[in-house]
């Protein structure tokens, strides 16, 4: 008996010999009927919508293209519809009102300095500075304008040896000092200096000259300087330069009023003797605030108390508990404690000179 011929693959994908069985023939015819019914249903729907057979696909395609062309363009970037994140800064709305874009409970978190460049014949190169304004009082009549809290002069401040204005201890101190509370604003003019002590001292004189410029062309610059109150300060080596600059300035303008804010004063150096000469040279009319950590090996409290007894100038002390010479620790909180206490001190909130105020 001759072999049966192979047929094509059936609808189920199986290969059979000869003619397909009756079951497969019935299944194939059923599927064809279902497909015809589906086509007829589609054609009826197209006719009901006014679309003729054979042109329905092309007409629908044209309508789709026209609809796409008329639609407004949409960006494929997911970030285009998302508003940009708020920046951590102050947005000024008026000279006496600001909007805080960060934690409102912390007066210093959203304060940022403004860059400033000062050119002076005393220096070989321009002086890079930063202006700290603090948080402005919300009302036009602030506590800083009352007689109990007189408006202090801008604090001329500089960093330590080998440091910068962006050092964490400097930034934390300036933030807290410039805004010790939501209703107080203490301005700061901080400048970047070199490791050379005489050059750093000249930086103070350059900043004093910048702040002493007459507001009007008719004003007498000498009269402005004599009547001006000054507030100088610094951290570590910067505090030494501030003390030296204060003595130099007062020798030329003895009637001027000047206060000092010395943070982590380096009283004990790598070699003896102790660095007390700039402090002992200060005249009696100067008020000095020392901000020192109780773990500061370069400014031991017993040695500082001994020098204070020998000073002609009046002095106060704020001790930051747990702070070393760098005021490091607790993510800047130690330096902020010192800055906040100093900000209140310059506002006249002073205590007995023999008392040591502890913070932190």
C-alpha cells in the first residue's frame, strides 16, 4: 500500500498525513465564520458613523493626524511639570520684611552672606568679603531700634590661620551671631585673609576705611570716624589680628568707641611666652568678650583668667561646654551657641565681669 502524502500544517500547528480529520475541518470552518462575523460587525459600525467601506481606515488615520497636529506640544521630560525645589535662602520683599523659605523655628538656618570685594592701597590684592545681614525683623518697628537694645555697628570679622570663610566653625558662628533671635539682626562684614599676621591686621583697617566712607559727599570723613562705634572680632589667629588692629586704630583715634569679640583666642602657642601682649596693650575704654571652649588647649581658662586680671580693658567670658579650639562638634551647634551669646552681648545684655557665662 503506497504511503500517504504529507499535507500542510493545520490550524493548530500540527502536521498530519493526508486529509485532515473531520474534527479539524469543523474547527477551521467555525473559526472562519467567527472572523467573517467580526468583519461584518466592524463594517456595520463604520457605516453607522458615516464611513464607507474601504475608506474607513484612511479617513480615521487622517483624522488622527489632524488631531495630533492641533494638539499643543507636550514635553517628554518628567521634570518639566514639576516645580523647582525651593532654595535655602531669603527672598527680600521690603527693607524691613523677608520671606524665609526654610525652617521658621530656626532663625539662622536660611541665612546666607552676600559677596563683596574691597580694594585698598594697604593691600596688594583685593579683599574678598562676605556680608551677613541676619534675619530682618518682620515688623517695621523692631526691638533693635529701642533704647534697651541699641543698634550695634557691623562686626568686622575674620577666620583663623589656614582657614577660610567657609570653615564650618566660622559659618555657624556668623549665622547665629547675625540672627540670635527672630527679632534681632546683627550685621557682619567678614573678610578672607592670609596667614601673615601684619597682612591680616591691614585687612581690618581696609574694612574700617570701607565702612567709614561718608554717606554724603559733603560729610567730613574725619568727623565720621571720630563719632563711629566699631566692633572688631576674629577666630583664633583672626582674634589676635583684631586686638592688634584695635590698638593701632585707637592710637590714631583715641576718642573712638571700640569693642572686641575674640573667639578661641590662641593664648598659648607652640613656644613660650604666652600671647598676651595684644590683650595687655588694649586701652581701658575697650570692652572685650572672649568666647572659648572648655576643652580649648590653646586658651586654658586658668591662664585666661590670669591675663584678664592684668588687662586694662574690661572683659567678659563665654565658655562653650564640650568645645575644643576648633569649636567642632554637634554639627556646628557648639559654634552657634557661642555666636548666639555674642550676639546678645553686643546688644547690651551683659553680666557682671567676674561672672563666667556657660553655654552649650
